[in-house]
C-alpha cells in the first residue's frame, strides 16, 4: 500500500470512527426518555406505566436487532443506521403529541425498532475499517459513545424540560424535541461522511476474507460455540445493566433518601465511569492475558457480584461511599460489555457474519433487558429495594460463571483470523 492510499485510509478511518461515535451517542439521546420521565416534574408516571414502556421498548428493540443484522450484512451499515436513526428521531418527536399511555406505548415500540438498528450496523462498520489486531482498542474508545452519550442525554432532556427558551407551554414533553432533532441531524451527517467498505472509497479491503461473497445465515452464526456463550452471558449482564441504569435514581430516592437532583447526579456516575471500565478491561486483556477476553470478563463480573452484595451496606456510609460503589459497578459492568459483546464477537466470526452475530448476541441480551423492568418492580415491591441487590448478585455470578468456563479460550486461534491479511495499515491512530 503506497503513501497516498495510506493517507486516504487514515482519512476515512478517522471519519468512520468519529461519525459512528457521534451517531451512537446520538441514538442514546432518544433512548433514555423513559428513565428521564421518572424524574421530570409534571410527568409522574406510575411504576406500572414505566415498566410497560420499558417492556414494549425492549421487545421492539430485540426485533429491531435481528432485522438490523440481516439488513447490515445484505445492504450495508450506512443504510441500516440511517433507517434506524430516522425512525427513532421521528417517533421520539411524535411523543410530544402523545396524550395517552397507549399512544406513548405505540411510539415507544417504533422507537425501539429504530434504536435496535444502531449497534449491529455501527459495530459492523468498525469491523470493515479496522484490522483485527486493533479492533479491541478502537472498540474500547468507541464504547464511550454509549456511556457518555447516556449522561449527555439525561442532562439535555432535563434542560429541555425546564428552560424557558424552548416552548414552555409544552411542559415536560419538551424533553422529546431537541434530542430528536439532534439525532436526525447526526444520522444524516453519518450517512454523508462514511462508506460501508474500503472498496466503496476506492481502497483495497482489509483482508482477503473481506473479498469473499457476503453470504451468511442465521444457522451458521447461531451454531458457533463462542456466540452461544457470549449470548447466554449477555442475557444476564444486560438485565443487570439496565436494572441499574433505569432504577438507580428511584432506589436512591426511596431507600437512601436522596433528593431527586442528588439521586440523578449520583446515578449518572454509573455511566460516566463505565467508559473507564471499557478501556481498562481492554488494556488488561491485551497486556496481561495475551488478548484472552473471557478471563477478564469473569473477574470483573465476580467483582460486580461482590459490589452488589455490599451496596445496601455501603449506601448507609455516606455519599462518598455510595458514589464510589456506583462508580465501581459502572466500571465492572461496562468493561465486560464492551470487551465481550463488541470485541469478542467481532473476533469470533468472519466479517461477512458480523452483522448477524452482533444482532443475535444483542438480541438475546435485549430479552433480558425486556423482562428487567417487571422483575425489578415486582422484586422491589415484595422484598424491598435493598434486597434487589441480592437479585443482581445472582445475575452477576451467573454471567461470571459462563465467562469462566472459557477461561483459557483465545479467539486468536479461530480459523477465520489466520493468514489472510493484506499489507499492514499504518499504526492505529486511536491507540
């Protein structure tokens, strides 16, 4: 590869990374609306209504994942992410006009379908532009899009709902307006500034394998042992992650007796420090475990179980102790999430199967996410919020046990990862 091609590769890789990062952060602007709904003055939904909204979103999100996996593998990542982003933006904006719980349920279902198109498409796009040896580092930094994007989404929605500058007559429903406009703009920007494959930009593919016809099937993907293992783990991990993500503020208000503002800011530490977990897990895996992903995930998930066990006690020791505990749980959840569900999946399948593999793993995880709100509300109602962390202890340990079974496994040994590389690109600009 000559210098001119290397320079063009560098330009397009930077554009793909930055545009996909911004878009997935933008997806979260329209994904956090149910969590934010619990905290906005005047909204006042019941726990049952919140659980219903989360369930229909999770159901549609799961369906959207499987649809997106097929579409991304067949038609490309750009069109898949474009369709999903615009559906999510339009349905979120339409919630301003929703006056009944039923109308919000329908719009949340449409929003979930659109949101489900994001991750499989964008993660597949990264695998098109970055070599296997650098994907773990790229994905670790890219994962900040959904940890930091969630924090920005919460702050932006709260500002929209309270500022006198933005249609004050609409009250709390203003929180749907600006996020949907921003997501639509970021979606179009992404589509215009990226290409599905290096060949679309007049460049050679990353590997000989990428030149093969893009034929894959669900059966081929689902029969891969690594994908089965990761999907089983993610069912429990995503259930745990979304239980904390959506219900921490309510727990801090009702059990720890924080104000709404303090509960919101304290719970945001879970996502802020999640990015640290993604980078830390990748570094430890590459530096100390010879790029083995599963033992790092197992260790972090066992530690998460311990933190879940200790949280009710820690919350009585003052704000600093509680904030530290919540931050550590963010690190211990988002680390395995990024390392396994993105990096390990992409390392376990050839590029032509990436969309379906990502969709299957996230789809199974989303089933856990889908039932999480009902499980949390029922458990908290019958046993109290403190005992909810005993449930999270169980889900964390199950996830850890599934990962520990593949302690010595390395994706470096996979057949599709051997010997097909074209001349190397310049060193990864994101390392």
